[in-house]
């Protein structure tokens, strides 16, 4: 048992005796407390859960959408039917889409793992997150790289490093970050004002370019 002072409006002022937190919450989680309104007895503790920063959530959502777009392009309807014909263009399109989907899902997992392991407070149950991915706690940190961490730092910075985003989240292109945050928009505007700056494409954008080239070549035949 430990003694602590509080000025929380629901607890009043003065010393209170805090019960030990259950083992599952002894990892630095912030705690809050409730008292029975009639007796004043301290009833329980409630974890003070954290909030996922909007830029991180939006980029995870963008990666999910890019993966979904690529998976849709992998649809096998284009190679269906019993009539013999040239499937090469469809095969190339599906192959490129599978690479784009793989890139997006790998970036999603890396970003998710790095954020939950290095940034989110209170820290989630890493062992359970690792097990959900068929991994063990000790190997969880190997499922992202320092480049991923640098990309998250850029997302959360007031002066984002665009190059960190380019190399740390390869599935997304320059234009994907527009609107993610005000600091990012400002950094993008500054970059675009430089005549030597060249926006980079995302994985799905590369796939779409390849598909357009394939269709153009087919039209010329």
C-alpha cells in the first residue's frame, strides 16, 4: 500500500491510500481513481488510456486504403473464361499489384509496430501484439526499422523531415501526405517551391503508371 496526495475534484484533498495496481498495469500506466459518492470509499482504479495522434492514424488508414486498392487490382476476373487468349498484360498488372499490396501491408505493420512499441502511452501489451503476428516479444522490435521510427518522428514533428517519410514509408508518395497535418502541408509547400525538388511516387502510383503503359502498348498493337 502507498500513500499519495491528490486534488482531483472527485477525490477531494489530502492523503489517500492507493491499492497496488494489478500486474497487467505495472508498466508505467497513469492511473485515476473513483470514490463512492456516499461513503467516500476508494473503489477502484481506471487506466488513463492514451490517444493515437491524428497524423499516425491517418497514415495507417492511407496504407490500409493503398493495400485495398492493390488487392482489388489482383482480381482474377481478368484472366477468367474458357477462351484461349494472351494473358501477359493481365499477368504483369497482377504481379505489379501484388508487389504494391505487399509493400503497403509491410509498411502498415512496421508503422503500427514502431508506434505501439516506441511511442504510445501507456504501453500496450507488446507480448500479445507480437503473438497476434505469430512472433514473440523479443522479436517484436525487429518487425520495424530505425527508418520507420524516424518516419513517425517526422509525422509528429512541427518541422517534418520529408526525406524520412520517403525512405521510411515507401508505399506512400509525396501527394499522399497532403492534409495529414498542418506542419506537413507547410513542409510540402516549402519543398514544392524549390525548383530542384522532385515529388516521389507511392507504390500504387507506380503500379498505375505501369498499367497505363501496358494498356497504351496494347492499344498500339
